[in-house]
């Protein structure tokens, strides 16, 4: 065991810190979930890309730095410590990209990744449908073969697509063999959201921002080049990367360490009684636990191991931690907790209430915590399925 | 950065687990509850021969001379098997405390005896009124007014204090400090005692991890076999979620415990803080695991004949010993907020 950083890692951390100190906007950008804020975040993503901070762990050819997982963790810590903007590119760079690296063709990677890194194309994920939430295999959107044009025609409805109303592309699963078992006969498609036949409708989220979208597809043509990982192989392709996403890339410890540090500051600014102080301490310890747990995971991955069902432990832990931290912050704020946005007496522009609302989504998205606990019980502990 | 144990450390853990499966199955734990001393000389001999008892004793004096990081997985195994023996007191705390605080003569006298299993050494530090295993100890290291004393067991007046865990024999002790018993005072004593207290809390945390994981394993075994409504009760979601919640608690306490061991071994400036985080989290995790285990067992887990209570009561005891979760969080709070 060696928890120290090499001089090269220290230097990497310092370089990231310096750049962020000089470049993070001093007044926070408006929410990236609304159209106007999204445009500003796109500019920020481009700035990250130009300085090669957008996708540090990717190969240099695609705009990365070929950084190790340890360096990626350090970058993330610095990023959130600096209070840098939310990553609107997240679903592309953290969720689609690992799938492309594993299952994509060289041509797909070359075509898609550089534009994704530069936020020229921002990606939405299209899994959920009105009839398919936790039970994703119940999805009914379909694709029919179009041999004449060499591709597929997609129809159906995707829902709850994060920032879908502002994105350029969407990745998702569509049924290509309606006769197959429910977990088979699906194909992973890359869909241009500006293509003829696509209608996108913004849907407000809990905080009122247009952060959700319904995506309606009516006979949308998608060429064979935009099939990822083989026809009818969609379920396997989608599942192969979800556990590494849940287990590592989706929510790095930096985010929660930063929240815990801000919570301690908040406690000092506004004062805390013994019980609230204990809650703040718990948050601090939990964030630290999450950081160390991730270091264990990273070590295992660097040794050639994989992240399996135990990624569900991870997802339950960070999502519940995030909710607890924000609930504690709101208690510390007392009656000021309800103030939002431009209310003159709002603390930190109402960031804690905004964060609280987002934190409450954590136990729902990326597979609800109830589903994750089923997975933990069945696949980690080996309890019988029902 | 590498957060993993060495092949040697893992091999020792595997070997100890195998030994304990053989030498310390549940009937041995149960027997310690009703035996006169709570101590099994045969088990102590096995643990000594394995090298566990003398693991931290000074290499210059017949010990193995290893550190907290080498010991932590082995303590976890002791927790997993609910070992009824003062490994925490003798190996995790007393041997390094003697090394840090005592002069050569005293070390030469006691370290080899401790390492060879000839003598049992236990401790009674300020902050706790109780000495574990004082009935079978040959020497007790005791703190009074910032001084560290080494008192032969014969010079103590002991009063037994019955623990909920029948294998933990606790005593309050009366004794007279003297020039002969004095080991160290001043700066040397206070530094050595502070480290000893951290080692005790770390060792308790490591055992709690093992206890908690074993309570979950026992419960998985039970709910897989027990049937109600025509199905294994482990197929019911409420049961699954109890166990999943417990597992999340335990698995997120684990890296804090390992990091604390690393920091202790390295003499990291924040080691005490790291120990407190570990003990707080491990105590809570074991508590949650015990609750889940009992609930998922139903009445059989509530019965004295079933083994679960042996583990559960150890978890209760160690959860409170060497500083409760709340006390350790308070220590973290002082570091974060000041005073
Ligand atoms: C902020 C946010 C962003 C999102 N972004 C996207 C996105 O970009 N793309 C996308 O495709 N989707 C997205 N989603 C949707 C998300 O994936 C779904 O909400 C999630 O899969 C749950 O599905 P559902 O909402 O239909 O709930 P349901 O499946 O209807 O579940 C409702 C409740 O029932 C429980 N439940 C259901 N089945 C079981 C079971 N077997 N055992 C126990 N409990 C059960 C659930 O745990 C939950 O508590 C997002 C959701 C949120 C909140």
C-alpha cells in the first residue's frame, strides 16, 4: 500500500489547479439545464478542450492527455474544489465514450470522439421510455431495416433525457428483433437529434429548469455506421459499461469532497449546535470514505481487475451521502434555506436548495437505489432471485 | 498511489483464516463464555505459533517486528471468528507500547515472553475503567496521571465486571504506583500512550469489520435456507434490502480502517484523525450489521443457543470500547471546527 502521489502526479495536480484558478468564471454560470445557460456551458467546455482539460484520461489524439486513473481522480478533485461549472458534456464523455472505446469501430471513434471532447456535439442518453423505467428491458421503441439506404428507421418515444432539448445527438437502445426475448433483439444506436422525423420537447425538472426532454422519433433514418457494437447486441453493449460507469466515472469523489468541505465552511459561517456539527462530521467522514473506496477500485482496475456488481454499492453510497449533506446544509441555513436564485438574502445564490433538488434525483437516476439494493443482494451476496 | 495489500499480507490473512476455521469454530467461542477464565490456552498457543501474538513485538527481542498495516487484516480475521483471546490488548497495544515507552531491560524481560506466549500482557489506559483479561495476564500496563506503569498481575486487586460478551473478562483494578512499577513519564509516556490509544481504537475497528462481515455472511446462509410462504426468505425484497444496507455500511468503513492502519504504520501527521474516522465508521457499520442480522434471522437469532449473539455482543462491546462512534466523531469535529 502506498497512498502517496508521485512527483509527476503532484505536478499534474498543480498544473490543473493553476489553470482552474485562472480560468474558472468568478461568477457562476447560469444553470446549464436551460437553453441560454447550456450555450454558455458549451463555450466553457470548448475552453476546457482547448487547454486539454476536457477529457484528461483520453488519448492525446482525441484531445486528452492520456492521464492515468489516479490523475483523473486528481483532476476531478481540483475541478470541484475550484467550483468549476457543471459538465454538460458528461453523458457523452463519461457514459458513451467508454462504450465507444470498448465496442466502437476505429472509424466511429475517430469521427465521434474529437467532436464530443470539444463539445461541438453534446450527447443525450435515451434509455427510458414512458413504459420502461427501472424495467428497461420493457422498452418498445423500434428500428426497422432499410436495406435500400443501408440503415434503419427508428420510431418511438424516449423520455427523461437529460438536457435532451439542447443536445445534438442521442445514444440509446431500440428494438430491432421484436420476436426475440425481452433482453435480446435490441440494438445500440447513435441518433442525430436534428434529423428529419425527430421531435424534441423540453420538460421542466423539479427546479423548474428545462433539464429533461421527451424525444419523439417518427421513421428517423440512421445509417449502419451509427450502430454501436453490432445489430441485436444492444443490451450486452449497454450493460457492459454501466457497471464501470456506476462504479467509477459517473460521480467522482471530488464532487462530494468539495460539497463536504463547503458544508464545513457553512457550519463555521452560520454556527452549528452539537447535533448539526455531528452531521457535518459524518458528511466529512463519508466523503473521505468514498474517496478511499474509489482509490481501492482504481487500484483494482489498474491491476487488470474489473468493476462488477459491487458498483451498485458505490451508487447507493454516493447518492445517499449527497442527499444527507444537502439536508444538513439546509438545516444549518434555517429559514434562509428556502431562498433561491436572485433573492437578495439568499445564501450563496441559493446553491444549497438547488443542490438539494439535484441530490434528490441521485437515488432515482442511473438505476434506482431499490434496484441497486436488489443487485447487491443477488449478485454480491448471492441471495435467490424471486 | 496503490490502495491494496501486498501478496504477503494477503497470504497471512488467508492462512490465519484457515487456522481459525479449524481452531476457533463457534463452539470454541461459546466454550470461552462458560470457562473459568474466558481464555483458551490451546487457542493462545496456536495463535502464538502462527506468529500472530508476537507479530508486533520488537524483532530485537524475539518478536516479528511488523507494523499496523501488517496486522490490520489479521485483526479483521480475529473479528470474523470472534476470537476469544486478548490479541487486541497484547499484540496490537501492549507490545508496541512497551517498545515505545520502556527501557531496554524491561523490553528484554517482557517482549520475548510476550512473543513466545509465555506471558500475557494487557493494558489499562486512562479513558477506560476496565482491564480486559487481567485474570490471565502476567503483566498489566497501566496509566496514571500521565505516567505509564508496568504492574505484575500479582500486585493488583481485581474486581470482575461482567460483560455482556461472556468471553470478555473485564476487571477494575486497584494498585499502588511505585518507582519499581514506573515505565515512563513526561513527554515519552504521553506520546507512547496516545499512540497506544490510537492502536487500540484501530484494532477494535478492524475487528468490528470482521464481526460485521461475518454477521452478514451468517445471515446470508440463514435466509438462503429458511423458507416461508413457499420461498427462501432471502428472495423477499425487504430481507435483501436489510442486508444490502448493512453491506454498504461495512464496505465503506473498510477503506477508512485500512487507511488508518497505513497512516499509523507510516507515522502520518493525521494518523489520529484517520483512526477516529475508522473507529466511528466501523462501530456504526457493525451496529447496522448486527441489527440487520438479528432482524433477518427472526426468533432463532434471538435465541441463546444460536451463535449470532456471540458475534453481536462482541460487536456491541467493541463498538463502545476504545471510544464510541460519537466520541471519535467529536475528535474529528475538533479537527474540523477547532475546540
Ligand atoms: C434527474 C434525472 C435525470 C435522468 N436522466 C435520464 C437520461 O438522461 N436518460 C434516460 O434514459 N433516463 C433518465 N432518467 C430516468 C431514469 O433512468 C429513471 O427515472 C429510472 O430508471 C427509474 O425509472 P422510473 O422513473 O420510470 O421509475 P419506476 O421504474 O416507475 O420506479 C418508481 C419506484 O418504484 C421502484 N421500483 C420499480 N421497480 C422495482 C423493483 N423491481 N423493486 C423495487 N422497487 C422497484 C423504484 O425503485 C422507484 O422507487 C433520469 C431521471 C432523473 C430523475
